[in-house]
C-alpha cells in the first residue's frame, strides 16, 4: 500500500470530525434563531411542546409529537406545517436516518426563513453518503446565498466542506484554494478544533500529490494544535498520522513515540465510546418501556370507553343510575387529567435526571482520568526516589478524591430528598460548634491554598434546625468558598440578628458571581450547570441540595456578590425564644 493510501484512511476520520465537531459550537446560535423566529407560534401549546423537545435534543419525542400534529393540523397554517417538517427532518438527520430526513426536508420551500439551513442539511447528508459532486453543488449554493445575518451557519465551515468535496473529486487546485481560505477564517476566529481538522485535510491534499515537503509541516501543525483540544479522536488521529509520516521517512524512533501516543489516546477514546454506547442502550430501553406504557394506557382507555358506554345504555331505562354514571364520568376525567399532569412532571424529572447524570458522570470521569495520569507520575517519581514531588502529587490526588467524594455525598443526599427518605428533627443547635466541626475537615485544604479562615460566630448563638442537614448546608457553602477563593484569600463565617431570625453569613474574597448567575442560582426551579471554572469539580448540585435543605429547615437563602470582589452566602434560620 502506498503512503498516500495509508494516510488517506486517517484523513477520513479527521474529515468527518471536521464536519460535525462544530455542531455544538453552532447549536446555541441555531437555537437562538429557532426561538426568535418561532415565538409567534407559542399560542399553540402543542407546538411549544414540540419545539421544547427539539431544543432539548430529544429527537424521538420530537418525531412522535410532530407527526401527531401533522395528522391533525389545518391547511390554514402552512408555515407551521413547514416547521414541523423542519423539526422532523433535522431529527432524522441527527439519528442518521438520511432517507427519512431528505423526505421530510423536501416538503420545505423557499418561503421558510430557515430554507438556507435546509440546503446546508441536504449538503451534509450528501457528504455523509459520499455523494461528493452533489454535496459540492449544494454547498456552493449555500456559499453564494450566505450573508452575515445568517446565524448558526459559519462560512468558514462551508468553505472547508467545499474544499473536502473537491479533494475527494481529485480537483486538487480548487480543494487547495478553499482549504487555504478556510484556514485563514479559522485562524481569525481562533477556532482550535477546526484548525486541527483543516490542517490535517490540507496535509493530506499535498500528501496525495506526493508533495511531502508541503504536507509534513501541516501534519505537524495539526498534531501540535490537537494538544490544546479535548477531543480524543483528533488527538489519536494526529498522533497516528505523525507515526505514519515518520515511518515513511525511516525515523523509526520518532514513529514509535507517536505510535505509543496514538495507542494511549485510542484507549481513552474506546473507554469514552463504551460509556456512550451504554448510555444509548439505556435510552433505547427507556423509550421502549415508555412505548409499552403508552400501549397499556391505550388499552385501558378503550376498556374504559366500552364500560362507560354500557352504563350510558343502562341509564336510558334506569334513571336512578344516572347519578352514579355522572359521578363515574367526572372521576374518570379527573383521573385522566391527573395522569396527564403526572406524565408532564415525569418528563421534566427525567430531563433533570438525564442532565444531572450527564454532568456528574462527566465530572467523575474527569477526576478519575486526572487521578489515573497523576498516579503514573507518582510511580515515576517513586522510582526516581523523588519523594518530595511524589508527596505533592499525592496531596493533589487527595484533594481530587475529596472533591469527588463530596460530589457523590451530595448526590446521595439529593436522592434521599427526592425519594423522601430523609429524616429531619429540628431542634436547638449551638451554631459555633457546628461551624467548627465542619471547618475542621477543611483545614488541610485551607492551608494548602494559604487561605485565612475566621469563625466569628458567638458561642451563645443558637438556631432551630436539623443538625445533620445544617452540617451539609455549611459544608457545601464552605466548600464552594474554598474552591472559588484565590491563594492568600480570606473566608469568614459570622452571624447577624434579624428579629426572630439568625442570618449565617459565609463570606469569601474569591472570584465572585455575576448578577445573572446570582439570580439563576436563587430560582426555585432546579438549575444544573456544567462547571465553568477549570479547576473545580462540581455540577451545582451542592447548591441545589442546600436550597432544598434550607427550605426543609424553614429558612431562606440569599446571595450578595460581585465579580472579582467575593461572595456572601446568607442562610437565615429561626432562632429559639431563649436566643431573642
């Protein structure tokens, strides 16, 4: 096999990653456009439900509910019909059912504001089906019609994909022009992920033409840039490309080094794929289970209708049974309404649970992967008898394990709350000793970050609360204060009397919170977010747990904060009569 054919295989992997890696980046802009352009239809409750499923990427639910609406909608709302086909076409594309996607998208005409998106989707489908000539024609149409007002379609990606089509069609001159243009746009956007892909693509362009002197620097660029992204596929492919390049150059030492790196990233990718496959299987089983439940409900409804009809026939001759039938009918309607309400609550809870497990599993996987890499460093340092560095790494590992343990502990307590298995006994508690007991466990972490901690709570102050839940509240708020405090910062715990309440204030001099985030954190609804601080393990579950437990203790939570100037977390609890 020639070197061109060998490298071309790896090019395909980078190529497909290049097409779809920008999807998450664009999706937020795409979602904003969907929301802005369809808010006028929110008076239709069912459309709102379909749109919510679509925005939450629940493709199966989107397809089911959109299909139901298309069977019942009137001809007067033609634009609404096109939106339902648009949602179905995009959902089928995401599920890789390209034939069904093309069928749905064919119903959409130029009157829809998203028609250019439809063309882009059809071009991507043609690319997936290796119909490169058709894909290039459609992508060129999108390029001509594109302008700066189009949100969610990046011209840099369009040009990149046109270059890929020409590369497959062996039109190297046009491919080079478009790929070079897309490199300039990506560099201006500082899009590291896309740069890795396009560097690899143009390297393969030159490699296929045996222009090794031009190709190898781009392979090296792709490899160097892949170090700054979190995509295992890109890291694996760029390392393998470099291994093949070095093998062809007869530098076996360098080739072996890149080959080992490729195997390391490939192992990580395989582990990631196994987790994803398991999640997909669980999702499929959940969908099948829900469909079975729907079938059972349909059968029950049919039986109920038959029973109701029999009562109605009997009521014609037996006037005395009319009241019984009327009562039964009302109860039946009430039961159906209750079932409908419970189903909507269950959908919302399932959505929250899925997001919770996604975020928690992501954080746990990250911490475990960090521990794995750190332990290898510990072993190397022990082999070299570098005890000081090994001790430092072990201390770091201890902190990671501690954070992961707190995350699991919060998850456990959250589960107890949700299943109503928690036991609360509100009584008088000496606040000073509760703070001291919680803070004692954080002394090593406080010292490591060189923080100053001050417990200014009076030993006479008492509050009415459940002892264990109060410790969980204090632990999470103190843990957050430590996490988001910079080195040499200060954390202070003190109280303020407000009539019949005692306000416990945990104040830090850390990074602070912007006003929008502060308002979001205080909402009664559940708000789970992936971490924004790179050194922090957590999903926001701890604060949600605090809010629930504060409410259980008949208290309130408020937040005073400003970016760069620290945060005050204020928990107000009732105080005993003897404390007034």
